[in-house]
C-alpha cells in the first residue's frame, strides 16, 4: 500500500486519492504498518506477508489464493472498473497475529478504499480515555461505530455533541493553566463565552489566547475545532464529513488529554515547590534556634 496511515486509520468506504503510475498490481509498493497486536498486547510493526492477490476482479472471475501464491499470478493488470485485492499483515514480533484488509482499487477514477477489515475497528476505549470522557463515553463509541461504517455525518454529530457538552469546563480548565497576572485577557474572554450557547462562538472568543503549552508548533487545536465546527454537516456528503469527524475526534482528545496532563503537572510542581520552601523555612528557623 502506498500509505501506512491509510491502512492504520482510514475508515471503511472512505476514498483515498491515489495515482496509479501504471495500473499494475506489482507496481504498488508494500509498506509496514504500526497497529495494536492482540497477542503482544501492545503497538507493533506489521509486515505485509502476501502478494497483492485478487479474489474477485472486474470480470467477476474468482481467483483462489493457495499458500500465499496467487493461482493466477500472470494477470495483475487492474481493470478499468476496478478490483478488490486482499492484503494480509502479520505482527513482526510474535509472527502470529494477523490482520486482513480488503481494498478496492480503481485506476479509472484514481482512488483506493477499504471495503473490509479484520479484526474490525476496535471501539473499546482504553482505561485512561474512559475516565477522561466519563459520561460521554457512549457518544464516543457511537461516533467510532459510525466512522467504521463510513457514516461520516453520524460520526461528526456524535463528536460535536461531546464538544458541546464539555466546552464550558474545558475552557475554564485552560484558564487555570495561565499564570495569574497574565490571564486577565483570557478571563475577560471567558466571561463573554458565557453569554452565548453556540460552541464555535465560545471557542472563537478564546482561541488566540491559548497558553503556549496547548499550542504546539503552530498547531492551534481550538482554531482547528472552530474551523471544523463552523463547516457543519448541512449539504455535505458522508465522505466529506468523515474527514472532519476524524479531525474532531483527534483534536478533542489531544486537547482534553493535554489540559488534564498540564493541570496534573502544574499541581505536582506546585506541591514540590511548596514542600521545598517549607523545608527551607524549617531550616532557617532551626538555625535561629
Ligand atoms: Zn504480536
């Protein structure tokens, strides 16, 4: 496959632009991917272990794969109307756990897309995410289910709902990360966010005042959320919404995790400093005695 991220992250039926230099299967590169292995219980590198084998092509001819050698290895031209090819990936560590992908290739309209994947998308969030999302974990899972089936409009709506529910407390928490004395402008903007119920308007009021710790390398997560939320779903296709749903999901998780981590680090630092100063004071008063 030309792109590991396409295999790792793309949802089913979401088209991925792909220029076929020549419509030949053997001209398509094989890449390694990095995904979770159920046997190793960790993220692992997976290698593609078969050749691009077609079991169903544009002429509805069945091709049988036998011991990873395609029975018909001579015919590798991708027909105009496209074909479905089967990719097997094995974990490079345990050499046991296998993932399968079924990819439609269309050299006429220059796209590829997943039409099947085993094991399917995992919608079971890890423990950290469960505790972070709390009551909203149901929306999150529903969003993932929609994404896995290519229902972009549905996924977008679920993730949007999570942001709408958490935005007020999220913006409050961000405020607590700005040093006192430097946060006047933010606090004023925060007050104004309470006068509107529209999430993207709230975000717009504060996105330029984000502390540097949440604004890494020119990537402003609040600005990204504002942009994607302003797009909305009206008149847009499932396909167009899928991409935005993914951005909403990843940006929200990035922001929520970064805020919680920063609050925790700030508290640990303050506690440490408090203890240090306390010890110094103790030493000084001991010396005086
Ligand atoms: Zn493994």
